C-alpha cells in the first residue's frame, strides 16, 4: 500500500509539473525595471524580454510588438534592430494611440532569448465615461500618471505587448517614497532606498497583461494560511480595512471548498482615486465611494474576488464567447442571495431584465458576448448565462454541478478556456452528451415564453388526475425545456414539485395524486430561462428603461426646469447609446399622456396630480412606508411606476424632487435601482431612504383550482432550495 501510494503521488507530481512546465514555457517573460516621475507623469524603463522557444525557433523570423505612441523605444542589444511599422489607419477616440515595431535578429539565436529594450515617455490619459456606460456609474481610462494615483494596464501599452501571447513577469518600480505599488503576483521587495521607494512584484503564473497601480495608501494586512490578505486605503481606517480583510478570508474559505485552492499568494483590496469596480488577478480596484457602500461587502466585493478563479486564472477565450461573467454572478451575487433564502427572487429579477431590456433589435447569441456596454448586453452575457448554469444545476443536482466546475477549474487553470471546455467538464462528471443543450442556449437568440391554460382535475380509480396545457408563445422556434411545476394538494402541508419535459409548441400534461390538487404553479422558483409574462412581476423601473420608444414629460413652469432638462438630456444620451429612443416633451404642449412608456417629471407637472399609486397598494404596504411617502412628497424626492392608462403593456414612471440640489445626484443614482417599483431620496446628496417592489397580484403561471365554484385553501409553502455548499 505504501509503494502504491508513493507511485500515485509521484505520477500526480509528474503530470502537474508537466502541465505547468508546458503552460509556463509558452509565455513571454518580462523583467521590467521602471522609474516613475509623478510630477512629469513619465516612466523610464528597461524590459529584458525572454521569448519561448516556439517564438524563436527560426532565427530568420521577425517578431512584432505594440507600444504606446507616447513612448520612445530602443534596443540595448546592438545586434537587434527595431523597425517602426505602419499602424492601423483609424482608432476609436478613447483608445490608446499605438506604434508597432518589428524586431529583426541577427543569425545568433541567443539574441532572441534575452532582448533588453529601453523605453520612456509621458502617460496622461483621461478618465471619462461613455454614454452607454453611464448607468453603471463608472468611468474608465486607458492609463495615466497623476498626483492622485497611477493606473497602467495592458490597454495602456506601457510595456512591449506581443499580441496573442501570455506572459510572466517581474516588475521593479522606483517611485516617490510615500507611495505604494500594486501589481499581480507576490511582492518580494518593498523598501525605501536613497529616499526612493523600491517595490518588486513577481508573477510566475501566466498572465494576459501587466498592471502597475500606485497611490498614497495606508496598508493593513493579515495572513490566511499562506495567503496574504491586504487592504490599501487612501484614508486610514482600520475598522473598515479589517472588515474587508475578514470578509475576504470568509469568502476564500467558501470558494476553496466550492471550486478549489485560491490560485494566488495574495488578495488585496485597493482604494482607487476614481470610482471603479475592477477585478484584477490577486487584487481588486474599488473607488472610495464604492467601498463605503454598506451593501458592497455582500455583492460586488465577492464578485471581484471570485474573478480570481473565473477570468483571472482560468482565462476567457474571447473568440468563443465570454463565459466568466455569468458564472461569477452565479457563484457570487446569486449565491449570497440564495444563502439568504432569496435565490428565486434574484432569478426572477434576472429574467425580468432580459424581458425588459432585450428585443429583436438588440438580441444576439450568447457565444457572441464579449463585454458589457449596455443593459441588453448585461441581460444576455450575465443574466442569460447565469440561467444556463442554473438549468444545468437543476438538471444534475448540486453535487455534480460542483464537481463539474471543480474539474473545469483544475483542467484549465492559467489557460484560455471556452464553453466547449465547460461542456466537456459537465459531460465528464454526468456521463451525458450535452452538445444539444449548449448549442440551443449558446447559438440561438430569443427566449421561450410559456403560457398555462386548460387546467382541470378528474377523479380516476380513487386518484386525482391534474391535466393542464403548456404552450410556447414566442415567435422563435420551440425550445427543448425541462420545466418544474409545483402542485399544492388539499390537507397536505407539502408541495409536490415535478419536472415536465416541454419540447413542442403546445403540450398536454397529466399528473396523478392521491389528494385533491388545489393549486398549480409553473416554474415558481424561476429555474428556467424564459421571458416573463408582465403579470408575473411587479411594475418596475427596468420596464421603462428597457422600452425602445419612450417619452419624458418635463414641467414647463417648474423652478427646477434647468436641472430636469440636464437629467433628461443625460438619460436621453444613455438610452440612445443603447439603441433606445427617449423623446423629451413638455407638459404645457400636451393634452394627455401618450399611449407609450412615459416619464412624468416634477411634482408641479400638470400630469402628476391625481396619481394615487401608493393608495392602490395600501393593503400590501406597511403603514411606515406610506407615512414615509407622504414625508418625501414634502421635503424629499419620490420615484414610482404605474401602468400607462391608455396601454397597460407600457409602464409609466414619476420622478419628482423638492430639493433642487438633489436632482443632479438623482440622474446618476436612479439607474442603479431599476429592479424596484418605488424609491425615496433625501438631502442634497440624494441618499436612498426608501425602496421596494409593488406586489404582482395575478400571475398567469399560477392557477387556483375550484371545486363546486370555490377555491380550496392550503397552508403549504414552497421551501427555498438550499444554497450551494449548504
């Protein structure tokens, strides 16, 4: 037994070494020494580049690299020639201007093994947000050096970039003594020498790019086993730092069990000098406001940490579709809600976003998703993909679901992976051929829409046969579905849940029970990717933000008209960037609200009077909520939705403020709350003090069965599914 165990361990080590040797040997290695002058916003660097043999097997071959056009470069090896090549003719305004260089080697092969290049120049990009990104609340930059901080990424082209090549690196930064530096990998030097700070990071793991982030921070740290957990804060705050550090350790414990060992030697929370929500290998870059939002620790923060598994160690083969955002949302945002018993609500909201934001004009196959630039892309690349993985979990159960992702992680760490690799992992653990499933959801557009009808019960041989019809009403071809149905029976405190295979345009199903069925719910916990019927969900802001043709009616005689116009123009630009139309009108020019989704802006808008929306839901809302609404009408701001009077398929919304200063804050904040039916804000900063959803009162996916003209009551309740790992 000892001999067999030793042999087994030896084989495991052999294959592990072979795997990593193969992966790492294909990477370009950079040894960068860079001096940063913050006042002049310049860098001066030497990069000693080592190439894998596959790139230099033929000494007559030439190599090409890109570099920021603001940097000058020269070879420090006299036998190596650099030739500037013609760059592409046009660039997007926000992109870095680049130069392309060709490397020509002499006949001596060793020249290609260690190429020293010296480059220097000024890097001072802008921080700005495109209109399409406005709803996210974040800005971006291609890279810059300024007195507030430094952000250099692969997109900055601040080092020689060889397209299509993974890289390993060490980077040694020489910077002002009061500054700190963050990059991927392990920090091996952090000291003051001759009144300058020297910081070195080493990353033996293959990376897609090199980050160099710097700022004036106070550092806090704690070890979790061999993992260094850090917080780098621009404003000292030990309480907040260790709140994040301890949360990091808890999340690492969860994901180590759920997926596998954390792939890096550190994880660092870095407070950025502008508002961001970025996840990089072994650190996350969050803005100073973002990290102080109370909900971030339970939402965005674990999301960015989890990206160290999905996207930042198992890399995305973007040519074959971006899978990592969907699984990251599923195992972070969705999982945390599931732990609180709110998984079904999260999935309902996910489906609602797809229903509201995706249409025939902006839909595309999942396989074509690369990144999120608008709400429709988010609904597909994040939401639809999340639901694809939910359907796999529902089909095969938690144990096999976890095993498949663990296998995928172990097989593809520090490689580029695709949906094909995910499929192979699931096929390996389930023993099923899953190409039809993946092809249906990855290659097709559209979504199934399900209609329930013709529910009857008949008694046969002392048992009860529940008969019902399901129809797929979407214009697209029929989807192959497995739909859960929940049946409540008389004098039974348990809910019977069964899956039905639904692969025709219309199908009749028959289920048999010992007790009389009294209620039928179709997909009650939202396990199936589909378009929702409007009656399944409460009216919400996403319905009007997602409409392709809406109007915004401004109060012509309002003292706040200037502020409202500014809000309207910003939202119009954001909607236009997403392919939606938002027309700005004035109440004085209209006799009535149009029969389309309409924003009614301002308490003094002539169409605002008589909208007793909250009164209609008084029986469902708490007295405290109704009292707060009345208070906000007097000295705050209110936002709420209601059906369009002329066309119930459209949703109207009201937005009004009694605080002129607050309106500027509202135009940035409201777009973060699209799942809600009503919102309240207070004070100049527009702090959110009220939010909620009106109830969905009559779902067409629920049918109450009547006997002798009466619906029977039941005390049974649908129990939320246990969360993963619980």
